[in-house]
C-alpha cells in the first residue's frame, strides 16, 4: 500500500495553490479576492483530514460517555466563563488578527426562528466556528465535533463551548442522537461543518456530507448558509497577525427551509444542493471545481 502523502497547514515557500487542479478550475466572480496562500491541498479526496491532532488525554466516546451533561455548579460556572470569553474577547482578537467582518447578519435576525436553526459554513480556519456562533448573538449554538478534539490542550474551551463529540460506537451514537433530540426539544440552534474537516485557508467549496440536512428535515429547522471569503491584508493588519494569511469575511445567506410534505430522501438532497449553491455564491465563486455531493 502506498504511503499517504502528508500535507502541512502552514504556508510553504515555493508552493502555489495555482498549481492545484481544483484552483485552476475555479472561477471567481469579479471583485472576489484570490487567497494565494502557498499551501498544498489534496485534489481528489475532499474529506481527508489535514490538521494534525496532538492528544494530551485519552477519552472513550461510547454509550457510557456523558454527551449532554449540564448538571452542577462546575458545569455552569465553566460554561459561563467560556461563553463570555467566546462572545466578548474572541471577536475582538479575531478582528485584530484576522480582520473578521460579518456581512448579512440580518439573515440571522429578520425572523424569530422559533424552532431554532442550523448554521453551516466552510471549515477553513481555527476560529470559524466562533465567528458563526458570535454572529448568531447570545443564542446557544450546539456543535458536533470530532472526539479527538476533546483530547487536545483545547479540551476546556471545546468542552464548555456547547459541543458534543461524535461517538465511536453504535451505543454511543444512540446517546449522541438522544442529546440532540433533547436540545431540539429546547429549540436550540445547531452548527455543522458539512465539509466535515478543516482545510486551512482553502477557497473552493468542497462536497457536503448529509448530516446537517438530515437534521434540518428531522427537526424542521431552516438551514442558514454561511461562507468565509478573503480580503488582502492592508492598513494596520500589515503590522499584526500572520502575514501569510488573508483577512476574513463571514457572509451570511438567507435561510433555506425544509418542506416536510416532501419525502425525506428527496428533500435532504434538495436542501444539500441548494445550500451548497448558496455557499458558493456567498464565497464569491462563479464556477466551483468540486461537486456538491459525493456518495461515499
């Protein structure tokens, strides 16, 4: 078996994304900034995990793991501090380091979303989840995450940031689903990265997994498509942050509602395709080089 090629999430001297076939096939709308970020990306496997995970603890996500444990003073104390940091400090740091701007925030506010909503976004940098969650205001937004993220040095922040790890066993999956059933009954918001894993500073929109759209149909929640696009560094940002990285903009689109009168399988695929097309538009892409879905 051939050894799997290793990719770096850091910029590499002498590497150009313009050598990547997907970038060469991509066509941007007039005025959209091409983030030439000197990283190398896979061309054929859109779900390959590229970000290395350094584990500092061991956890097992089976039927015995407390997927939704909100009891006791310790949880609420840590959750309160965590949420305050995420909503008050992180947006300031995100703006200083990454120039994060939000466009279309009214699409999260123009109606009351009485049953909650599901936000989706391309997964392209470390703080993209925080960007979406803070744009949603002070609502609780719950996020499914890969379990290995809870084994890293970021354990505290991820654990108390309204996350639930994806389980490793069938018994765990039942508890995982029960947790989101409970949260849905409380009309909470959810956030999902339909591209599955993070590709640092990647510009094309990759194919989607079905999970977010299956939940949208099951829970009768609208999908709110979001897409991060890029801007050149200018002004004081040339003095702060990583100069190999562009500035960020979070673009929020209009909600896409499920039609519960339609068959589930047909409606899930409609939601997926319309959401993918919406994110391509929001990202400023005229021709996207990836399909919206790959049957894996």
